[in-house]
């Protein structure tokens, strides 16, 4: 059976790579996308999501685009990243405006009720909208089958500060709330996503097979940023695609179940840091709840499955 996935996304390049993967997959059915602020402002995220839906998805396979959060729970103005993702999250592409900014957030309730215990939530952006659901509908959220979150950096460098990953850093209050209240939660942090690399050679080969014309301009743009920042990097890390793949291919990962605490103090260095404690003789402070965290993964399995899906060929 296909995984029924409600996707919370901030609609940047790696979010779109994840959506392309889902579109080509026979094992995932996207039943809705919650388009949040994050890589780009919410209005542009919704515009881009509608553009992708109307341009590339046949009418019979379309799903609702839901307007998510516009600002974080910290009440600070968000920072956007056009140098990484482009003005609209599409790299060099400026989309035609299709659809409107609709205040339809409570459509999430209808989707959860419709799939009644058979819904997977995958969050690959800021956690503000997901946290809002726990504030408003904690019992309903308890009926969700499983939740996967891309976020955090455990004992490895962050990508915004030395210790903090972008999704947790940008709204640590929301991240902490989700960690405190979510059940059946799996975290896919930078520990693994930083190594889910798609090289330029992979991109060119995928492009030559003609299944998706969109992938190459997006990942070429994305890679140019990463290469300028780190000349030694071999390709683009597709943080969000590997997170969307995780519910299908858990055998790619090694997991540990550990308590998770998110730092919410408003200082530039530690804000959004994800902390756990592996000392068996310590009762972790702050009543931190235990969640499953991916600490390692097998790149070969990722490579074979990603390339097989994107090209229509079998990689083994």
C-alpha cells in the first residue's frame, strides 16, 4: 500500500527534490502540502507549490496546498535564503502565479480525519505549523500513524550556527513543543542528511533520462552555492528528499531512541541546539521525551534507490 503523506514544507530546492521523488514513486501518495515560511516567504512558498501542482501534476493526482505559518512562534521576523534556494524556492526559475494565498490551515484537520490512523506526516521545514496542530488538536494528532522530522544536529556541526540546524534554529519554540508532545516521532538530522549527496554527474545522468526536466536547473543552482561555500563538497545534500524516503526505507538508517531537548534561549550561538544525553546513569533534565533519531545511514542504499526512482532504471 502507498504511504499517505501530509508534507509540511518551506518549499526550497531540496523540498522540491523531495516532491519530485514522491511524484515519481509508486510507494508514496502526497495527500496535501502545508506551505510555510522558511526558505522563502509563505506567500511565495504557496505560489511555488501551486505552480508545481498545476504545471507538473495531472489533475487526477492533485492535492490541496495549505497555507501554513507566516512567522515563527518566537515573534521574530524570519530570515530567508534566496542565495541558496532562489527568490521563489525554484533556484533560477520565476514561476507563473497560479492560485492564491488562501487561509485554509484547518484543512489539515480534514486530512487527518479522512485518513484516520493511516497518515504519515513528514515535516521538512520550520516546525511552526506542526507545533500549532499540537496546541490546537493534541488528541487528533495522537491519531497520526507516524511523524518524520528533518531537523537537528546531534554532536555534529550545525548549518546556521556551530551547533544549530536551520529548521530548529528558525523556530526553537515550535521545535521544542513538537519534541515535548509528539509520539511516534523519528528525527532525521544533519548527522545523516549532510551525507545524502547528489553529485553533478548524478544530476546529468538523471536529466539525460528525461523523467524530470526540473531537477537539473534546481540542483545546479543549489550546488553552486554549496561549492562556493565549501570547494571540497562533491555534490548537493538533499536533506528533505532523504527524509521523505525514510518512511519507505528505514533499513538505510541506524537509529537510537534518546531524550531530546531543544534550546530556546535567544542567543546567536545556542538557539535551536538539539541536545541529547547517552549516559545511562543520568535521568535527563527538563523531562525531555525520548524519540528515535537517525545517527547513520548507508549511502549506497540511498544512491541506488534515489537513482532508480529518478531515472526509471534499476540500480543495485
